[in-house]
C-alpha cells in the first residue's frame, strides 16, 4: 500500500536508531529519576567516619530488617553477622550499582543486580514494613501511582532495557569493548 510507505520508512529509521538511542536514554532517565533516590537512601545507612560504609547506621537496620530490629528492642548491636553483612552489602549496592549504570561500566550486570535489589527492596517494604493498600497498588487498574507495584515495575522495565541492550554508545562499556576489539552487539 503506497500510503503506508512513509510510515514504513519512518519505522525503519526508528528501528535503526533504537539500539543506540534507547540505552542512552534509559541511562539518562535513570540518572534523572533514580540516581539521587538510591544515593540518598544509601547515605542514611552509612555509619560515622571514613569507613562508615562498613558500620551500618541504625537507620540501615530499620530499613532493611524492621522486624528483626524490633525483636531486638531496637538495639542493632543485638543483631548478628548476617544482619551486618546484608546491611553492608545493601548499602554498597545502593552506592555502587547506580554509579556503574551512570558511567556505563558493566552496565548489563549492574542493571540485572539493580533489578534484584528493587525486588528485595519491594519485598522488604511489603513483608517487613507492612506496605499494602494504595501504597502497594494493583496492576491493571485505573490508578498508576502506587509506590510499589506501579513505580517499581517501571523501574524494573527501565533497568531491563539496560540489562538487555547494554549502556549504549556513550559509555565506558563501549570504550573498553573497542580497546579489547570485542564485538558490541546490537549497538551501531
């Protein structure tokens, strides 16, 4: 059909642009919308001093282990090595994974890890903090602003774009791939 030819040409051009444009835009959107969210959250978990990331604050345990901390009488020194290791790893993940995505280094791995982080964060909110009702939300309803199911599904989709397509042409991943002579799939 001749009248669809302009649409077909446009679709072809957009299809050629997508592998470079989508990951670049996804990283920009991540930086604009989520970077400060994760870094601000991590900052509340860091203890005092230059090695504070190895000494999680009480806020880290409140956020990550609300029920365990309550059972310990809100005395984080009563929690064990497991709790310390998870709080420390979670804090480091909240600092480092967004940085890797921002600069486009090991982007696919960082994005997959961030999807796992968001899943654990969401389960902690639901099971540990008792988030429910309108804050939990429901899929396939008229409301689109629920904090957990709606927003975090969009976060995961954004991160899945990076996990599947990589960082895009303006990234450290691309620079390192060129230096290694490695093929960089799906990006022109």
